[in-house]
C-alpha cells in the first residue's frame, strides 16, 4: 500500500503525533484519526510531494484508503449486537428498573453496617447485567445512590468511590458490548464463551468490593441499614423480576444456542420496550424519541472510536508494529507469569490515558500474538483480563469517563476523590491478579455449559 519511507520514522511519527494530540486534549477519536492521517501522508510522501508541487490525486487516494480502513472496521457482522444492547440499556435505565433493583438489593444486603454501600454494589451487579456499560451504570445507579448515601451521613469520596468502582462490573458481566469489540478484534473468539467467562469474575469483583466497602464502613462508623421484612423483600423481588429477566434472555439465549448475539440483543430491546412502556408505564411513550436519540449518540461515539482505531491499527499492522512488540517482549522474558505481569502494567497505564473501546481494537492484535500464540494464554481469559484491566481505566484520571460521571453527581473534585478511591482501586487490582493467574476460575463456566469448549 505504501512505499519509499522509513518504518522506524513512521512509527515514531505515529505515536509522537498521537501523544501530542492527547496532550492538547483533542477528543480521542480525532486524535486517532489525525495521527493516522499525518503518518499516512508521510508514508505516501514520495507519491504525493512531487517536483512541481502536490499530487492531489495521490493524496486523495491515500486518504481514501484510510476511509476504507475505517469503514471496514465498523462493517464487521460481529459488531451488530452493540446498538441493540445499548438501546436495551437506555430503555431499562429510563423505565424505573434502577430504582427497583436498588430496592431488591436493599432487601438482600441493606441491613449490615454501611448497608447502602452493599446495596450500591449489588445494584450495580444487577444493572450491569442489563446495560453492559460501566458509564451507564454509574449514571443510573449513582444518580440515586450517591445523594442517598450523602444524606445518610456517608462521606462523598466513599459514596462516589463505591459507585464508580462497582459500576466496572458492567464491563465483565454479560452483555458487555466491550466483550463484543474484543471478540471481533481477536478474530472471532466465541461471544458465548466470553459472556459466560465474564459472569463469575463479575460476581467475584462485586464480592471483593463489598468486603472492602464493609471494612471501611466499620472503620468510619457508617450507619446500619434498616432491616427489610420477608413480605417487603418479596414485593421488591416481584417488582424487579421482569427487569432481571432481560439478563436471562440475553445470556440464556446465547448460551443455549437459541439466539445469536445479535438476535438476543434485538429480542432484549423489544422486551425492554414492552416492560418499560407497557408494564411499568413510568415513562410516556413520547419519551422514546429521547431514548433513541441518546442511543444513536452513544452508538455513534462507539463506532467512531472503533473506526478511527481501526485506521490507526491498520497503519500499525503495515509498519509491523505488533511483530516488533512481540519480539521486544519475548526479548525481555519467556516466562508466562512475568509476561502477564508486564502486560497488565502496560494496560493499566494505557487505560489512564485512552478510552476503552479504541484500546481494545488497537491492543488486541498486538497482545494476541504474544500471549495467546507464543505463551498459550487462552483467548477467552485474555479477553476477561483486558476487560477488567481497561475497566479500571474508566475510574482513573485523566480520561476516566465513569470517574467524571461519579464526580459530577457527587459534586466533588477529582483531586479530592482520588484518595477515597485508593482502597477500591487496590481491591480491583487484587481481583485482576487473581483472574490473571487462575485461568480455571475464568474458564469454569464456559467449560461447564458450552459443548466442545476447551
């Protein structure tokens, strides 16, 4: 495609311009596109910059090739479930399901010391299984729980910290649309296996956060919640069960081969519409246009990130950057455990400066040859590791989108927030380490329920 350039210079130019645009706070999609355009022009310079001026036909040809790469990145059939899952989450978050899930969680765990924090974590576990989005979880659950916790005497940093760290369960428990992006980027790893593999780690993360939040609640002497009687608990379950069935539809349909992932997403969207506008009826039907607009905006953002990351990744592939990274890492160590540690550190750092979706598209083709092909890491386990690792990036500055949402709801600055976040971040890193070095835990459910999975 390109010729007459120095690959090392092109690689340096690609990442130098990327860092420059990041520093000047250009939105990440534009950063990926701009650095790709600059590098592509350099790589095609002999054909573009000729003796008598600029060869505009050659320039347009090279830029058109980038557009084609972007188009191909978002035309993958594997990405089709994403709009349906996003629409399902938007409908359910508007239809009163978050309030019902909080009531159910309160009936289950609200009576202990710091009970509202426990309610927060369990609610996020339920809600994440409906939306698959940490940011949507932080916004929907946080808008109810953070003011409630502050009113009951919980510190703001604790209230926000519990909310946004618990929201990261949404990137693990199905239906995580980031899992879908990984499936496509990894060359078609089983979506059903990824969905099943994320379930137990999502629950483990929730339990770990409940333990750490309880310890902090005891130290800070936060109040106990009110005990909920059996009758009220049964009412809370009955009110929430229709919303929880969305998870069953999505996970069960894919797991047992009743639906493809796309079909389960479409069916779940129709089911969510009926539950919200026919059964619950807390939102007028005319509000559906607002929900569609928000869905379209979110889908547009996600697809723009995937498209521009695809162009960026294509240039990296042309420069053989993934192979160079593989050779470099193997030059450091051939020990699988040490390699996993290095990769986790790398992803944690990258997650602090870049959004999750483009990192999945860019990093998967780089890490897959090292960890899966060379080291024998299971591709499904790698997906779970990447989800939690990059999910941590959603709650760390300077680009943590869930962190921004939580701070906005709690009316607290990021600087004041970060000290309160440290115990929760440490908890999540410990869980990440467990998932990294105990692959059988991650792969247990897929092996148990998916025929032929190894």
